[in-house]
């Protein structure tokens, strides 16, 4: 199915597609060990009304947006170098 949104994406098998026009407000490199390989989630009690989209599910590589923070850095693998953005052991302060 062709979507006519600014950003479009899908899961690995293509069964679920999505699109949105709003500009992302928070882009993070997440090191959380609970995320798995979701396409999106909107069931986070600490972020009501927010939908999180996994950037790797976007259809076009040129749609990727550089992160403005790294979160859950306590579980970052030792071989991953920190980015030059704010670092948070857990989620950022509200």
C-alpha cells in the first residue's frame, strides 16, 4: 500500500505499514534491553500521548534523523562509542 505521508515505514515482513507528517520532537539512540525489534509503541506511561517509531523501520534512508540524545546508556555495549549528544543512564528528565 502506498502512503502519502512525509515519513513512511513498515515492519520487516511488510505486513504493517505506517506514515506520519509531523516532525519528530525527540530522536534518541536507545540502548534499552527491553525494546526488542518493535516497529512502534504508544504504551509508555511516562510519555502519554507520544508514539515512538523505530527509525530503522523508515522506508528511505534519507529520512533518518540524527539523534539528539542517548538513553538507557547503562546498558550500552562496551564496543559502542558514545555520541556527542546528552547521555542519560535511564530516560531523560521530563
